[in-house]
C-alpha cells in the first residue's frame, strides 16, 4: 500500500528527513514516535503528497505518487494536529461543505451515515464550537469515512483527548484496518492507541532509527529503546 524509499527533505543545508524508507501493507498501522522536531510531521506531509521530497521515491498502491499525485490523492486522508473543522457550522454542514468541494455525494442519508459511524448523528445540527476536542476529532474522521480513503495519516491524534476519546480513536483505527486500510500515526506519546498498531518506528533527527513489530516489544522495552536511541542522536548532534 505504502512504499517509500530513501526519502530526503532538505531546506538548503538543513536536513529534515534523511534517507527514510518504509513499507506498509493493507490492514497495517505504523506508529511514528519521536520528539518534537524529529521530522514526523514533515514525513506525513510527504506521504500525503502535500510536500515534495528533495530525493527518494514514493509509491502508493503501486502508483508513483511523486509523478502522479492527483491520481493517488483520492485514496489519501490526512488529519493534521488539530481537527481543522469550521466552528460556526454544524457537524452536518461541515460534511456537506467538504463533500461539495470534493465533488462527492451530499445526500442526507450519506452524510448522516458518516456521522452515525463516529457517534455524532445525535448532534448533527449543533454548532461545532460547542463540541469537545474529542468530538471535533471524530468529525474530522467522519470526513475520512466519506472519502473512502485507503491510506490514513494522523498527526498527534490523541493530543488533548480524554481517556474515552482516546479509546474511541484507537477503535476507529482497528475498524479502518479491518476494511483493508493502511494507517500511519505520528505521536510523541506512548501507550495511546498502540493496541491498534502493528509496527513502531522511531524517528530522530529526521532518520528512521528503528522499525519493529509491536509484538516484539513490551511497553518497558519500547520506552528503553526510545530513550536510548533518541539520547544517542541528541548527543551526536
């Protein structure tokens, strides 16, 4: 589903992403761990075809995403840090607006079906400014469902959410994987949603320092590995 090889992004002498390669199949989820400034958001933006790398290749479902970004973008969904919803519109109006821009089906049944999947059908006609952070994140994910994305990219999806909302997002990831989707989540936290994750990658100074199955790592081992690798990168810098 996702095949990236030797991705690099530099702004003059400043290298943000340095030779990152990864492969992710359908029904898999990769968590990218790293401190602020490690390059997580930049890598997500490259995978989303929103930012062109300085070097390297990227294929999505076998299509060269750098040569044909418009072809793969309908398969992609990115939920950036912050939900980016329109506060003065209702939940239903947000979905109708997004789908109208996309040229999608804005039938009432389809919009309400997407809201029902994220448990917001009961507040479909309430202004989004009254929603909690978790509800806004769910509304952003309803947009993902409408687009029928195959690849989901989430930047800090658990930040600012309470325990119940974090559990809901993790369950959503499991359902997305079960439909054959591939997901990449960038986070600097541990534990949140890792039950839905198949592999963990650790980014440091723009480099992918490790990429391992979660089945091989206990929570304690992951903490130790993260601290040892990121500390060594900082010392080298």
